[in-house]
């Protein structure tokens, strides 16, 4: 009955009528041919595969829009409170398969295409994904958007429409080579440009103070330059229903700005202004966790923040509300400190533009914002030189000083803090150059601050934001990250999804706790057999992709041991390499007793300027080269570096993994989300007690998780009592052999010094304590190999892992945010 009412409503709201957006095979076929002809002017015999892809994307888009009208209408009718998610990065992954799944029309679309002699999978392959992020942070934002839409929570996600996203990675002679991303090369059928939704953005210049007739002081910002931000909307459909919007801003020249030059005949100067304006959203900075201090990056941050806030205010005011009520209608989430300038910008818009009194404006600001911290790494905590700020955002610097002044005053008077504590808590860092600490600005300007795993949130309160947590403990909370089971199980692992459907029912994708029911089948040998068959097929599928891409043949019967994530020293890909070398050396000497044939797969990009990370990639490839060519170990081990890790590739890696490597030094990985994706697809985890590993282990059971390594407390104790990696090297014969092998010339005969920097770093500094964890890691791996010899037991544990991953659905995370931070509720589509 509900379905019928919804459909009636839809047909009233969408003028196009039902056939154009019908969901039968015939409707889809007709509408596809119509889009091919009227949408892009092609007939079936004269098309390229890309034309076919575009026509199908348009066909799907029609159906998404139809649903969208309903969501939008409902939100405005119910005057619902909503979420604005501010993130400098998004990694949505390919849209086509996801939208088909969410519309529930994958089978009939496949049939419709088949009748036209088109292979749907080939169309999936053609899609270029939007690489508008570096890694975990951007992918998390996209998982959250999927859950917001699925749960029916009114939401707009704001970000930057980078013309060039994260670079494509190629491997040449073992080294990473970066190629420019061209995701917009063939157009983007999923977005709609909204030229009327555009805002002006100022930079530089100076401020002027004047007294109005009422005697009040007012400030005018006279900018040095101006650009315009135009909205590009991508509808994000939730599973079986609602929608949310991804609104990305693109920088453009303000026409009137270059007109003067143009009319004076200075055509080139006019064009130059246009080019400079457009530079702002030209390219994503490819550093995952390091600070650049680059002017253009600050401009990017401010650019998307002001466009988003102006848009939020515009939406608010056009609904006939007062600006002082902004916080009653909008919860604004800051995804890391990248959008933290929003605190100063909202104050500016309220005080300077809307003439709201400071105290009132501050109340609105603090109640709008909440801040998610994603890292404790000191080098990743954003700080901007005051000088740079003054040049790019002079008015904001004044506002930040005022915020800081009032805050420090309160510390002094209300909390009687001493000078040392005040210096620690100030927004301005004064030791060795003056910097603006963005995490402090975000914390002071927000009513809630959260970490992204239980452990990380505790460390945040204990370390990085300790003083703040002591003064305002109620401000701090934890919301453990999650992943969307739609993309990371339904789409990427259709065989497993179908098996689960059969045994637990079909509503698990939106109620992931239902997977618990799988526990009933963990000991059932025929179920285990089906489970193993699926894993085997997924490994075959990955193997054929790898064969195509690297020319290396794999045996799906081997244990697939995978580490896929950004390359970073703290993530310790090189620890895995040391382990592989140790196995190789022992195998060659015939000393390896407990071993199971293993394929080691690495994937991940390194920041282009991160020399050590790039050397680690080279190391992996040198080790791969040596081992894969050694006939003696052929049926025992293989090493693969799969180039160009992205969302699409990730989707074939997770389902094919037997073992998931989550081996960062404890205390370094805020949460991790790859760990969740592997486990949800039935991999067992070998991991440290870091980030969300701790909670995954708690959920799946200690006996179903391979844990090793120093805990945070142990690592900190070892460091403070003087950590001497060289001693460990001297005392551990195997470790010594492995490390010496790095510089023996066996890996890089043409340049024996190649890995010396890595070798010396480990021997004399070892900031991420690989040496301290090496032996424990090797021993733990032996337990892995032993279990592998018992396929029934391994499979039982694999089933239990999947059964107990319910907590890690991003739907749970979003419900937590909704209850603990945003105070928002789903809309009711009826
Ligand atoms: O954010 C993920 C975490 C992960 C953390 C990552 C991250 C970035 O990708 C970039 C910047 C940053 O500060 C943190 O490293 O542990 O899972 C999502 O929370």
C-alpha cells in the first residue's frame, strides 16, 4: 500500500510520466535507446562503447531525478533539520553499478542490455571514477553520504570539484610514476551544473573600519581579488529510496572583473584573470597526511567553505527563517581541519554581512559546528603561517584574533589557567614562527569534537586536545568509523551477497547486525564449502585482472595475503616486506617448516613528494622481481604490486583476500576502514592493537583475529626509556640477515646503495618501531600458516568474522552522529 501511495505521489511530482522512468526491462531498453538518440545523437550501429555508457548513465539518472523530486519536496514540506557535511575530499567510486543497485534495477538492466548485445560489465569497466580524495578520509565521507541518503536524513555534502583528482599511478622500473587524472575527459553524466547557484569569493586586500550613523563600528573587507564558485550537483541515491546531494564547487572568473581589461582591448589580461581564477579548483593536493603550507591549498579551503556557508545561509533565509536561527536548522560537520576556516567565515558572514552581534553570532557558530578529528600524527595537524593568512584572508585573521582573545580571557578568569597552559591552548602557536592551529580553531568553534575509533578518541583526549578535554569533557565523544555494506559487500562481492541473502534474508544491507545469523552456519560443512567456493572464485577473478595488468600468473589455491592502503611509514608496508624477505631466505635455506604457499599483494599510492614512501614501493617491486623470477620458490610464493589503487580496484581486492594486513604501529592509525572492508568480505585479520582493529577484534572474538606487536602503552614506554633499534638488530639473527639483505646488492645489483636510506633509518631511528615488532609479527604469521592447513577451521573463522561485523556499517556511524551530535531525524517520505 505504501509503495502504491509513493508511486502515485511520484507520478504527480514528475511530469515526464511513467514510461520514461519505468523500471521494467522494456522501459529501460526504450529509455536507453531514447537517450542514445536524443541525448547524445547516436544510433546503435554508430556508437562507441563510451556512447553506450553515457546513454545508460543518462537512463539511470532520469530515474534518480524522479526519486529526488520526492525527497526534496518532503524535506521542504516537513521543514526538517538537516546536515551539511563539509569535506575537502570525496571518493565516491564508480556511480553506475551503485545507482543500479540502489534503484533495484540491476537484473532487468542487464537483460535489457543483453537484448541489445551489450555487456553491462563492459560498461561498468568504462567508467572513470571521481578521484576527489587521497584515501581513508575521502572514502569515509562518501560512505557517510551513502548512509545519510539511505537513512533518509536531509543532507548536503559540500566539497571541491577538482578538475584533476588524485593522480593515476604507473610503475616504471619499479618506481612510482604519476600521471594526471582525467576523470572529466569524456564528460560527467552524473553531475548537473547549476549556474544560478554561484557565490562570490574574495581574497587578499585589506579591511576598513567605519562608524555608522548609530555609532557602531563596522568592518568592510576590500579584497585584492575575487572569483566565483559555481555549484555542480551529483545526486546520491540511497539504498531503495531517498536521496542526498553532493554539491561541489568549481572556481570561475567573475565576468565583470575581467570586463574592464577586455574593453580596454587588453584581451590577454582578461583571459589571464580567468585562468588564475580557475586555478583554485584545478587540482587535488596529493598528500594524505602531511601539511603543505601552500597558499593555493589555503585558498581552496576557504573557497569551498565560503561557497558552502553562503549556500546554507541562502537556503535558510529563502525558507523565511531568521539568520539567528541557523543552528536550529543546520548541523554543520567539519571533516578534519581542512574546512576549519568555516568557524571564522561564519562569524564574518554573521557579524560583518548580516550585522549580528558578536555574542549572538558566536552562539550560532558554536551550535552549528561539530569537528571530527582524524589523526594524531603531528605532521598532519594543520598549521598555517600567520603571515600567509594575513595575505590571503586578512579579515579572518582579525576575527581569529578576536575569537582567541575572548577565549584566552575566559581561560584566565573563569578557569584560572596559568601562562603555560594558555600558551598550549591558544589558537596561535608562538614558538619558532607564528602559526594558526586549525585543530584549536575547530575545537573552540564547535559544540562537539569526535575521534573516529574508541582508542583514537581516548588518545585525542589524553594527548593532542588534552587541555580542551579537561576543561570541557562534555564536548568530546567517540564515533567509530563505518563502511557502506552496499558498495563493500553487495556490489563488490555479489556471490557472497547472494549466499547471505539465501541464509539470513534480504534486509541485511540496511540492518547489518542481521549478519549474526550466519553464526548458525559456521560449523555447517556444506555451507563452509559454498563459502570457500565463493572465495576461490573471487581469487580467480582477481588473478585474471592481475594477469592482464602485470602479466604475472597466480594460483588461487595459495593464501592471498593483501595490504592495500596509502603507502606510509606508519602503516609499515616495509614490515611486511621484511617478513617476506625472511620467508624467502629461510625457504632458500630449507629452514622453513611452518609455511603455506602464499601470494603477497600490495597496492597503494605514495604522495609524490614523500621520498621514503616511494622508496618502499621500489623495494616491494625489487623483492617481487627477485622472488617471482626464482624458479626454486615458484610454487611457494609470489609478490605483486598492483598499480593504481582506487575504489574500483579495491572492490576486487577485498573479496579476494584471505588475510588482511593491518599492521600500523599502535597509536598511529586513527581508525582505518580498509580493515573493516576486508573483514566484511571474509578475510581474517593480522593486526596490531591500533585504531578500529581493537574494536574489530572485540567484535569478531580474540580467537578469530591474529594480534601481534607492542600496545600503545608498551610502545610509549619503550620509547621513553630509550629505544635502541640497533640493539634489536644485533640480537636477532633472522632480523639481522633480513636487514643486511637490503643492502647486499641482491635486490638492486646495479645500485647496492639504493636501499641504504631505508636500512639506516631502521637501524638508527626506526620511528615506527618495525624492529621492535618484527619477531612477534613473524611468530604470529606462523600461527596464520598453521591455521591455513585446516581449511574447515579457517573458513569457520572467516564466517564468524563476517557474521560479527554488523557494528561497522556506516549506517550505525551515521545514527550515532545523528543522535549524539546533530540531533537530526530521518524524513518520512509518506
Ligand atoms: O582518515 C580515516 C581513518 C584513518 C586516517 C584517515 C586520514 C586521512 O585519510 C587523511 C587525513 C587524516 O587526518 C586522516 O588516517 O585512520 O580511518 C577516516 O577517519
